[in-house]
C-alpha cells in the first residue's frame, strides 16, 4: 500500500519539540471539528436561518469536506521546505495559492485534484468561487488574488507548485480530496441539492471554518 502524499507533507510544526503533524491529518482534524460544530443546536439553527432552502446533513457533510481543503496552500514546496532548510523564510500558504487560481495550467491541475464531482455541489461558478474564497480566508482576512502577480507569485508558479524528485504538491492535494470521500461519504450522494448560495450563509461558513481551524490546531486537540 502506498502512503498518501498528503501524509508525507507537514501541516503543523512545533519548533521547540521538532514534532510535526501531517497535512492530511491536520486537514482531517479541522474538518471533523467543523462537522461537530455544525451539530450544535445554536450553530445549526444559525446556518439553517441563513438560507431559504432546506439545510440537510448531506449539505453539512459537503461543507465539512470543503473545510478539509482549507490548508491546501501548505502543499507548496516553498512552504514545505521551511522546516527543512530555512524556518525563518517568509513563505506562506495563502498568497501562494494565487498561481493555482490565475495560471491556466495550474488552475486546470487544481480542478483535477479536487473532490470527485465537486463542481456539482454549487449552483453557479460564482457560488463555487465564494465558497473557496471563504475557506482560503480562514485566518480571518478576506483573501484576494486579483492582480496578485508580485512577491512570491513567480516562484510559486514556476517552482513551488511543481514536483521535485520526491514530492508532488498537486498529488498531496489530490490525496486530501480523496480522503474527503472516506470521511464524509454522504457529501457525495448525487441526490443532494446544491449548497446554499446566499452571501449571508457563506459569511457564516467562513467564520465557522476559522473557528474549526483554531480548535483543530490546538495542541490539546
């Protein structure tokens, strides 16, 4: 059995101890926390009141699957190399997503790496974009990629999102996406209707992803 690439990429690292948690494991932690939060009466009621449609368990599982993708930017090799070569390097995992959005070749690779049939989960391209921008904004600041071809953009485009001799960042994303179906199989039921497209619902989703990341990133978790 081959080891998923996502489990060979690190997601959380403690400099004092040298211990790390794989990107796949951290992604799953946050997604499971997100799904548990959705079952709290107050949170579920708030989500349900934010859409005119019927919010189902299948919808919540799809939201959890999306939350599992919140840190895919960490798969870029510039970020991964921080603990190997230069822990003080200013390489992140949010702005470095810009080439995956703006470069035709890389955006095609990203689409291929996402969960199976994920495009059917949304009522429109605009709604899909809004959900992905919500998960990528999990640090609390709305992310923007318009005209973002500055700073590390070119390194990310030309180097960090391409495989080296032993690591493939896009394959790491693919493995995380594949595991969403193991963790949340109901998300992939063809009978489920598209996710809500009301902006107020997306705002609450974004806040909940941020909260789940805070909890799921805590060392006690």
